[in-house]
C-alpha cells in the first residue's frame, strides 16, 4: 500500500502536551518531562475525543441549592435576612460549597476534553489532557480526514 503525502498541518495544545500532524507524521511534544514522540499516521488505529458530561456536576449544584432553599424555608422561617442557628449555618456552608464546586466542575467539563490516540501495535498510545473542546474537535476531525486520505 502506497501512502500519499497529505499537504495539511493541524495543531492542538493540551495541558502538558502539544500535538501536531503534518504530512504523514504526528508529533507529540511533552513539556514535563521533556519528550517528543513521532508516529506515522498509517500506524494509528483510533483517534477519539473524550468529553465529560455536565449533568452530574449540575445535579450536585442543584441539590445544594435545593437544600439551601429548604433550610431557609424551614429553619429560617422564609424571612430575609436569614437568622439561622449555629448548626444550620455549618450545614449551609457545606451546601454552598457543594453548589460552587458543582458549577466549577460543570464549567470544566463544558470547556475541556481529552484526546486519545491509539496505535496499531499499542506501543505508543498518546493521551492529551485538558484540550480546549473546540480546538480538540477541529484537530480530531482534521486528523480523521487525513487518515482517510492516506487510506485511499
């Protein structure tokens, strides 16, 4: 099988790794520890973009807010400003923390993804973490297009 050269270059940057595909070669450069991996595109088995769901963190946030509203309604009498006993203040602070952490995790899941590249012989699999989601989508789609052109 004769591999045709592809005249396209695509790049993507993750947390600790920069990956680029040019011609028939993928180059992954790690910052810490310094390392450079080169893989021919013809040796790639799969390229996938792994995204996380935002629903579990959103459910955590909603349950924290629902709990806060319940405490405000039942223990605080539904009045404003809220005057709670010391026990309820402690529990309410944990509910606020759960709501904030849930929203933060949902924002992270919405903004970032992970790219997994598996080779045919599984000796040089690459995982690029914390890739901006849109950039990762463009990179994976371009790389799949390059793989199809090489196969033809």
